């Protein structure tokens, strides 16, 4: 009997990503355009990277940390100086929590780099089709009251960013404001204690955030391009203008739907 081979994890990621790209307008362009090809490679790599990082932490860092905790506890219990130590006062698990807390710093670093790259390449891609002095971020602020780099507007991004900031600037204590919803009543006298499962669940929420955020930036860029083009070049009574305005209405609906979806993650 032939052994069933496990499907390549990267293939699974790329296939899901392809499904997302097929839903984007002008997909033929993205398959041919060099910048769009670069964009596809960025997101493919980043999705695989965040998943690999999750597995690195949960399947390697955490087991290694647990072994180190076990070894340290055993050495202290067997030490000839044991009578001088109050083992009950030693929080062996803090090393585990410290490993998890630091892992959030790594996740947010990857997320932030991804957002920066997506914004940059998306603007480059659409700049080839349409010249504009207005940046994508200024456009989304002006037309949609949406700040591309406002980490607090999406629950999962806010949480990852908040934990990372607590680690970097508060030594792991949950004193950074504003706090995510589930940490509103956290004890500020104790460092954050996040389970391995919670970290894994958060990574699983971040992974689908990546392609949705890409699609959001594409739609914003299309909205910006069409609107500015209509404002500069077309008669409002022209059939083409009417059709483009109808397209803008559909784009705005899609944007609002995507934003709501992201805010529910």
C-alpha cells in the first residue's frame, strides 16, 4: 500500500493566496506586471514566514524552554545548598511566559514589515497606471477616515502590538494604554502570562489578516486612481464617467465589507 504524502504546507498557503488574488480586479495585470509579481512573492513569503515562526516558537522554543525549566528546578532541588533556598518563592514558569511574551515582539515585527512593504509596492504598482501627488495613506485618511498604520483599529493587530510594546517598554507588565478589550482589567502588578495556545491562536488570526489587508490596499488604490482620473479628465455626463462612478460605488461597498471583516478578526 502506497504511503499518502502530506501536502506541502507552502503549496497550501500559495493556493489560498491564489484564490484571494483571483478575486482582485485586474488580476491579468498582476500576473504579467513585474511589480505585481513582486507583490505576490512578498505576501507568499510573509504568510509562510509567520506560519514557520509560529511552529518554531510552539514546537522548538517552548519545548526547549520547558526542558530548561525542568533542568533548573531539578538542579536546585538536588543542590547541596537547597536548605538555603525557598523553592516556593522561585517562579520557574516565568521563563516560559518570558519566551512567549518575546515571541509577540517577533510577530509584530513581521506584521509591521509586511504592512510597510505592501503599501510601498501597491503605490509603485498603481503609479505606473496613474500619476498622483497624493499618497495612498493620505487618501484613505481623507476619503475613508482610515489610517493605514493605526494598529488599534483591528483587535488582533492591536493585541499583538500592545503585548510587544508592554515587553519592550514595560518589562512585560500590562501598563501600556490603551489596552485590548480582554486586558482591560488585567493586574498591572503582575507580568503578562500568556499561554502557548493563546499565542498559537493569535498567530492563526494574523495569517488570514495578511491577504485581506493586501486586497484592502488594492481596492483603496483603485478607488484613488479612478476618482482622481474622473476629477481631472471626464465630463460628469459622459457614459464612461457614469459607468466609472457605478464602479466606485461597488468599490466603496467592497471596502466597507472588508474593513468590517478585518475588525471582526
